[in-house]
C-alpha cells in the first residue's frame, strides 16, 4: 500500500506533501454531480469535509491513501450517505 508522507512545508503554512484539499474537494464534488446533488450544497459539504480531513491528516505523521479515503467517506456520511458510498467505492464496479 502506498504511504503518503505528511511532513509540513514552511511555504504556505498548511501545505502537506501528497495531500491536497483542493483535489479532495474536486473528488467530493464529482461524486455529488453523479447523483445530481445541488452544487451549492455539495460545495458546503466538500469544504467542511476537506477541512476536517486536513485537520485529521495534520495530526498524524504518516497515513496511507486508503486511510484518507476511509476517513473522508466517514465524514461525508454525516451529510449524505449516498455520496459517501459512491466516494468510498469509486473506481470499483458496484
């Protein structure tokens, strides 16, 4: 399993190698579009979830992509279970 190194960089203060909140937001938004969720609602959910996951990531020294995906899906589930299911199983035949 590929590990993501999470050492903080001094440049932007919150930049972490291998993790991008912007990329995470795009992934969440994409799954919301698949289910025809309202764009505004998905933006709010994506912002909240990305901040929560970023905080979680910064508290750990090293995590895998699977860890990030698992935590992200759990955080999305609080707001929309269907989007969380799609996010967790993206790339798989369901």
